[in-house]
C-alpha cells in the first residue's frame, strides 16, 4: 500500500517512513503540502499521513483544498498540539484519524489500516 507522509520535520518524515516500511507499506515523503501537491497529477497514494502544523500550507488547509478539488484520500492527521476544536475541524474536513505526537507505532499502523478499509 502506498502511503504519502507530509511533514515539515525531516526527522519525523524519516522515522515514519522507516516505521511504515517495516510494516510493508511503500512510502513517499514530502517536506511541505506544496511539494505533495506537485505530485498529485502523477497518481494518488492510498493513504496520507499529514502533519497539521506546517508553514505556508497547514495540514488542515491541504485537507480542505483536496476536498474542494474532489480528491479523496484517506487521511491520518498527526500533530504535537491538540488544540481545542482542531480535532473536530480535521474530521469535518475529511480526516479518518487524528493522532497526537509522540505517536504510538501500533496506533498509527492501525489508523492507516482502518482509514483504508484494511483493518
């Protein structure tokens, strides 16, 4: 299964890619929402692991953009900041799961499987 990881922190991208690869996921990483959007025309991943707080285009902004464009990708939102109301806004924008960092490996893998209908 192809999973795109969008996070502005290189160490987080690397750690998540390593974790998901160990669970037989094929991963592609992006340092920004803009970098991810440049590749959408080339094919969509089966799941998107998306950091909420990023400069320029936030994870929530990316979710909303994809929704307006009619692009549906099962999305797991990750964040270090569980601010009041943000979880609900992410779910309203189409997130399948919302996880707070530091991530529990089993919870992330489980959220991806549930989001994609495999769990």
